[in-house]
C-alpha cells in the first residue's frame, strides 16, 4: 500500500469516528484529509487517548498499524497495546498486539517486557517469567533494566482468580496404551487376550481445564486453591478417561524465590468406572540461578487406592529437579531429572523408576515450535506369580508441537501436537507403542 493511499484510508477512519462528522452541513475537505501525514495521525490519536476518547484513539492507531512502513506499524501497535492495557485493562488484546510486534521484531526487548507484564496480569505467571528470562537473554539496555527488575518483583502481587481451558481433536493409535500382542505369556502357558486388552485406535476429544483462587494472608504469603481437570472422550465409553484434582496450601515469596506447599486429592475414572483415588502432599521450590536460568525442585508423597485391584494400593514418593534457561529472545529449553518410588502392597506391583526429560522451544516468525523428549527406566521389586519374569520397562517419548499465530482468530491460535511413545517391557501386557495427535486452539500470546 502506497503512502498516498494509506493517508486516504487513515483520513476516512478518523472521519468515521468523529462525533461532529455526521452533523456537518458541507462535505469535508478531501485535499486536507489526503495530506494528513502519519505524524499528524499519531498526534491526533495521542490527543484522543489523553482526552479519554479511547474508541477514536483506537481507530486511529489501528489505521496506522496497517502502514507498510514497519517502524510506523510497530509504533502504532505499541501505543495501542499500552492504551488497551493501562486505560482499558484489556490485557488479552494488548498481549496479542505485543506478540505481533515480537513476531516481526524478536529482539524488541521493551516489548517483550511488556508482554511479560500482560502475562502476569492475566495470571500466566510461568509464561511471564519465561518472557523475562528471554528479555534478559536478548540483552537489556540500561534504561530497561530497572523496568525488568520492577516487573520481576511485581510478579509477587499475583492475580486473585484465574483459569484456562484447552480443547482439541485427538486421534490416537493406542488409546488404552495396550499391547499389540494377541497373547500373554505366563508360567502356565500363553493366554489369548480379548480385543479390549489389545491396542485400540480411535479419534477422541481432549479437554483440559484449570482454575485457581488466591487469598493473600500476608505481604509475602498467599493461600492458593487450585482445581485441575482433564478428559478424553471416545466413541466407545470403555476407553473414556477422566481425571480431577484439588490442591490447597500456602505459597511463600522470598525475593526471587518461591515455595509452594499443598495438600492434594485426585480421582481418576477409566471406562466410566472409578480407577484410582489418591491423596497426599506436595512441595515446589523455584529459585533463579541467573537472569536467564531458573532452578525448580518438586517433591510429593501420595497414598494411592486402586479401585480395580487392592494389591496395587501403594504409597508413592517422587522427587524431581529441573533447570529452565533462555538462550536468546527466541530460543530456550529445559532439563528435568526425576526419581519415583511406588511402594505397593504386593511386591510384584512395587516399582522404582527414574527418568530424564528435556525440551527446546524456538520462535520462527509467527510460529512457536516445541520439541520434547524423555526416557524412563522402571523395575519391579519382585516377579508376579503369574508372569515368568520380573517387570522391567524402558519408556521413550518424543513430541513436537507448533502454535501458529499467523492463523489467529481473536486471542486464540491453532495448536498442533504429535507425540510418539514406546514402552519396552519384559511383561507383554505392558509392552506398547503409541502415536497421538492433538489439533486444537490455545492463547495466541
């Protein structure tokens, strides 16, 4: 679009919102409107914003945001985003605009800092901290360092209520994580497995949601209530999978560190029947190691009641340590090492396991790509009487996902994920392979 046609478009945008335009007795002066420069339009938008006429200001800023000049377009989006955030408290719309700028200018540090502020205002504190690490990795000019420190500290002033929902279509080659073998080897011979006990493919609907309520009880202490749920629906009810959980406990903020403690309870249903009830305690500690690196420590102790087989009732302990790092404004990743002990009533079901998981993310234009990989090794204490060998598993998992903001609708963008899982086991019934795909939507920022 040439500058001349842009000026014509901008002038008509202004005339459409000016209150006196409809009352004018004579036609406006075309020559004067067409000579309006971007600088004059910026001045007009700023004056409307300062006067509290936000609709007029937004119309003018959005007209400027269509300018073919990248610098003018960026400045218009930035001023509009700040107005939406600070004057209208429309944090989602502001976050979308900041992300649009970063898609074109990934090293715009001030913009990334403002996006972190929007994420925090929306209650997305992990995303806010990730954006601040990315800003630090890009290198901060002196005039921005103080702003980053202020926003990092302001994350302690957290949003009271929040939540999110994700919906996706979920094709899966093995919805029940079952063996492909038609028989099961035992000490008394091979048993034929029913179709329900073998790998079954299907196309389902995946639904996830989470919500929280935060009650401040001190300058650095909150009581946090969290609810999480997930469900996978398939055409056959016997494979539907539902999980619901609640957590309640204090959260302490100490400088850049954060400690969360919680009592928790969760219930799982599989095939529309109660599968497992678990309750216990958890702890999470986060500490910045540098401006671009964070250390995380997680620990849990859970009592698990198996509703299908009481011999699998157990006490579970887990410990994990992870490191997340921003390598640049558009590249980051993390590594997590974990250990688990499942002390079941029957030693044949009691297991000890350990694993390592990692991820890398990269922003490429208007797309965020995430690559993840993991390995877990599990061993049972003893051999179950029916099986000829003690259970030993090696599980590998590989995932790739992409968020495509170029196809954004409102504040949502398409999300596509593909995951491959392979569990090699000495017991046939635990030996399986799986390829799962999810096609859904997520926040565009």
